C-alpha cells in the first residue's frame, strides 16, 4: 500500500474517531478515564494501534513520562507539532505542598486540532493528577507534597499546529493578616527555638498590634483557648483540603468554637501573647495535617511569582530547520546555561525547532532527542551550505537512519540544496521544495 493510500486510510479512521469524540468523552466520565486515555482507546478500537503511526503515537505518550525536559516555574513557551510524525512534549517541574499550579494552553487561531494536557506526580512513579483537552485547555490543582510533577502535551494524530503554554504557581490560601503580604514574614519554618531544643512549626507574620488576623480559607472554628506557648489561639478547620490552620499570639480572639467563617472574616487581632511577650506583635501561622503533623505553611500563602518570560526568539522558526553555526552547540535538558547536558551537537548539524522559550529554542536533533539550545548558536537553513547534482535517482528519507521511511524520490540529474549534515547523511531541499535526508554524495 502506498504512503498516500495509507495516509488516506488513517485520515478516514481518525475522522471516525473524532466523530465519536462526544460519545467517548461521555463514556470516559463514567469510566473515570482522562480525555487522553479515551482517545487512546478509540485508536485501539479503530485498529490504528496496528499502524506504524498509531504505535508511534502511543509510544510517544509513554516516552514523554520517562524522558522529559526540566523547567522552572513560572514558565511560558510557544510550541509546534507536525502532522508527519507522532509527537508529545513533556515538562518536569518541582512543586511544594500548598502551591496552586495553574496550566493554560492556547492554540494558534489557524490550528484545528484536539490537544491533550495531562499532569502527573512522578514519585514514586507517574500518577495522574488532572487533565484536559481542547474543550477546556486549562486547569489548576493544589500540590499535596514536595514532589516532582510533569505536564504532557500531545496532539491527536495527523495534525499540525502551534500553541502557547503557560505553567504558573500561586498560593492556595488567602493571606492570614489583613493588608499584609509574604514580605511581612520575619521568621520561617524550621528556625531554631529554645536554643535548638525544637524547631519553628510555622511562620511569623509581623504587623501592628490590633491588625485583624483573618480566615485564609472558608471553614469552621474547632477550638479557641490560651496556652503557655501560643498565648491566645484559634484553630480553623479547612475541610476542603483536609487540614487545620493555627493562629497564635493573638491579642484578642473574636470567634468561638463551632462558628462557620468565610475567607477574609476576622478571627482575632495580632498581638504577642504566650511566649512572644518579649517580641514585636506578630501572628504565628501554622498548618497541620492528619498523619503528618505540622507542615511548612509558607508555600500556601506565598504570592504568585512574576509573569513568565515570553519567548524572545523568532516565532517564524517554529517548525523550521536550523543549523548549528558555532563549532559546537550544547543541547540541554533545561533552558538555562547550567541545565543538564543532553549532548554536544557539532557544527552544521540540522535541528528541527519545536519550541521557543526566552532566548532558547526547544529542538529535536537527528537522533530524535529533545532539548534546548541557545538561539545564538544556530542559524536558519535559508543560508544553504552548497548545491549538489544528484546523478542517479535517489530516495529522500524521513530521518538520517537506515530503515527510515522514504518521503520522496529525486529523479536523476536533479539538483538539491544542502541544508545540513549529520554523519553519513545530509538534509536537503529538492527543486520542488521537499525537505528530507539522503546519503552524502561521493566526492568527485
């Protein structure tokens, strides 16, 4: 079967899969499947998992969970996916318990594709957290532990398009002192207390005596009282997140046990009662979870960071080939100069641009490895290396490897523009504009 007929058959089957999308999505609700899982099941039901492209799509999804790039939040990137191969982008990032992670993906207006977003917790193994697809390409969730998380972005088969991805962090609770922010925190989690006999199980937020201490979340008051250490205290149950908030050293308590409160309601007034009599007025704020005890409350109330850096590299390069112009370019797992080195890429090696972040390009090298290179290390392939005459009919391949699929055949006595070189192969553009790989021609 020819490549054209095979692609046509695949397209018909995919149209069938898409037509069943609403039914599959509804069925997935009752089966507790993610949109990605429902689509994968549709591929199998249509027999597409027996095709090379279908197998590649499923393999790309699985590979993305094991081999991800590493980014720091907040993060923004423009990306590209192409129809002629199965692709999945994945980004790994660190989170702290109590942070709200917000994810939004925006498709270019010309992009008509279904895209799947899936967030995973990676320790001890990939565990699905939440997901979305084109119907609503945004979600948020609260991190429960200090873990590594991963976001996978994968389009449906046979679709080309561009997207902009934003991953940001923010607080999951309101700030517990009226008119203040995390800049008012003067003592942090884990600091020594009583000459090292114990550790600080919260944060101290300094404010004038009498400043309202307010509910950081809606809930109900479980206890008020006075203790030697905490002085006048209030305990607020956060039933939504399964935790208790502790307000200590209050000058006055203005609520009672059993009272329902909303975010922003005044619980008491800042003071320095208990063992804080010799310090300036402040609120000791703590968070306790059943089975865990005290946890660091700062990530729960830390204000959101600055807006992520927008790409400064040219969006016109997305989906285009570039060529290493320096003696060597470093392919890194993160878009920072200190990022883990994936490989050193030699001069004139072609790289496919699949993303743009800050002053970095996310690229795919001839071996299929993904990583970031500095934009200044590469040049567009519009500046060709040379032109060559192909004496005999020659096949163009999808990749520079033995057994790669043929994408075209160059007739004898045709000329090609050489765009880059890699090992025994070179990337060329034919007179008709087709780009592909061919074996290097012997030198005359």
